[in-house]
C-alpha cells in the first residue's frame, strides 16, 4: 500500500534509521517493535505518526493480568441482565450483538479508515498473550464466541508495539515483527529535540542545561535516570525563572531537581553530589 513517508513531526525528532524502519514497516504492513529505556520516545512515536499522517490513534495499554479477549471485545453480561430485569432500554435483550463492545484491537479492525494501533509495553504480558495476539494481527480477524460472528479488519492498521525490555519476548513473536532499538539521545540529538520544543530560548541555557542533564544522569546509584520528558520540563522551568533563563547561573547552582528526579533516593543522591561541587 502506497503511503506518505513519515519523517518526524514538529515536536518529534528522529534519526534516519528510525525513519527508514517506520516507513518500511508501514509499506510491508508489518508490526514495528520498538525497544529502549523509558523516556526514549517509543510511545510518542506512535502519536507522531498518527498526527503527521492524519490517522486515528488507538492505544492498547498492556497489563500483566490482561487476557487477549479483553483487547478484542467484551460481552457486557451485566448490562444485558439489567435490561432484561428492568426493560427500559432501547437494546434488544434477545440480540447478544447489542451487548458486544469492541476492545482496542477490535476498534482498530472496525475503524472506517486505516488507523495507528499502539500496543504499549507488550513485555508486561505473558508469552501466550503475545503469541496469540500476533496470530490475530497476522490473520486480521477474530471470532466472537457468543454470536459465532467473525470480525474481519476493514483496513490493516499501522501497528507499533513498544517494550521496555523487562521481559524477553518469544522467538515466534520477534520473528513476526520488524525491530528497532531506540537508543537514548546523545547530546547533539538532545539539542535538536530541545530546539523542536522551544522556538525562543537562550543558546547558553540549552548548552548548560544539556551538559548538566547528562552529568546528572551519570550520578552513581541513580535508579530512575531522568529522561527526555524530564529534561524538557526542566528547561521549561528554567526558562520561566528570570534568574536562570539566560543559562549562566547554572554554572553555580542547579535548581528544581524535583523536576528531574522522581524517586526520593535518587533526589537525595543527586543533591548530595551537588553539595560536593561535582558539577561546578
């Protein structure tokens, strides 16, 4: 299927290799599996693709206890029971189809136009869920047991699957996807990302903020390193503060650590390192 090429968006900066694998995955109509540490933009990529190509975005947030049928459809037995008891509904109690609600994969299948289906954090699910899900996505159809109906996809969605690599994925699963590991941005790429989010900002602030940010990520013992999202929010805080918006004062003082570090132990370690003057 011929599609407009994706080359990033106003707020999403990507390198050439990622752009190539996104576009070839859409062209081949294969799921794209993205791995990388939290904060590298895996989830936001799906949002950017949908926004740029003007497609609806449907998000399946995978939970550890999730069963595949929940992602496909739900049979609302409780509502049917209430309707049969009280008889004040426009639904036909005798028609089970009136009580079938599509899950996120089901919604992507019945969508009027091709959409983007984001399956977020697939590594949380059990192996059986992963493999059965890809069976459905390969066949582009599933059965509704209660009605003996078959739901056939009207259009094959653009499928983006993310993993934080907390659990190994099965070989059959990996074999049915294209794959890309999104590395954490280096300082040069991070500057491009900052530039995409801030149109009027001091170059000195960007230089000092990026340098300090990468230094703080290297503090020993940090459990949850600050990611791109935290850096953007931190730069926003610095720019809003008249004392820091030109960037010069960052060489003497590093404020708003609570924007960068969200765990008490990490905050304490970072503060202790600053008191030792390691960044000045």
